[in-house]
C-alpha cells in the first residue's frame, strides 16, 4: 500500500488561526478516496527534500516566528524551487505565502530576506490592518474565508504570477489591487484563514492535484 506523504513546513512555528485545519481536511478527503497519508513536521534544523513528498503545506505566523524561520529556511531554497517549478502541489497561507517572495518588511522596519522563489514582496503597513471576512472568486469557484494581516503583498512580475482570486469582499493581497493570493503552476498562496479548505471546492481541487502528481494507488 502506497501512502500519500505530506510535509508541513515549520508546523510548530507557522500555525496561525487554525491553519493546521487545512492539512486535516486534505487527509480526510484523501481517506474518503481510499488513500492513507502521513504528515511530517519539517522544522528548525531538519533535513528536507521536497520530492520525498506528494504535498507541501506552509502556514502563517507572526513577525517573531517568521524571523526565526527566516534564519533556517534558506537551506531549503533549492529543493523548494525545483518542486514548485516541477508543478508539484503546494499550499502556502499568509506568512508561508509571503516567504515565497523576495522579502518581508516587518512592523519594526526590519527586512526579512525570504526565499526569492517567486517575484513578489510584502511590506507591513501599520496604518492599514486588513481583518475580517473575505469573499472572492477563483477559477475553482467562490471562496469564503477570514483574513487578518498588516502585510501587503505586491507582485513584481504580474505577467508571471496569476492571482488566486478576484476580491468580492475584503482586501486580499493589498487594498489597491483587488486580488487575493497567487496561483503559479500547482502552487497556491493565500491570506485566507478559517481554514481556507473548509471551502470544499478548493480542497477537492487540491486532492485531485495531489493524486495526479503521484503514482499512489488507493489502500
């Protein structure tokens, strides 16, 4: 029996507003399809090869936790870049989404160097906290979720990056652009907590992507 392997990046540090629920929902839906699954917490100092896994998840965290993760995560830039560029499925929420870009400027003015895998950056804006229920349209249908962030994310190469959704209610990436998150190959970045995958249309699409990218057979 082949098991679907899931890596949760920095689960002990990046798990804000119930983001771990996204992984639980994925595992539940995989079980409904007849697949077993395991989850490894990849944290500080751990060895990690992205292609050992069928799905990667990276949740959100506060500025302090992000600064701790930033000192460790650069070791994994090469393997994460290869995994993303190969079109393997990955979901990044809030801080995890921000880490895909070049940098995050914190509330204290510190610039946290991020992975630089995708052309985007995030700047903390103390005058505009984006908090509340969100509603937006994606290619997989509508999403209802919750956002709570002061980091505003901007695409540096809009021709390369596609937004995950178009805002109906709420802020998404920033108050100006009217879009939420990013979609690049099979990688999704989003500010949606709640968790995001309570929207079963998105969860079921991710499960399809996971099963399509693995040769696993049901148990």
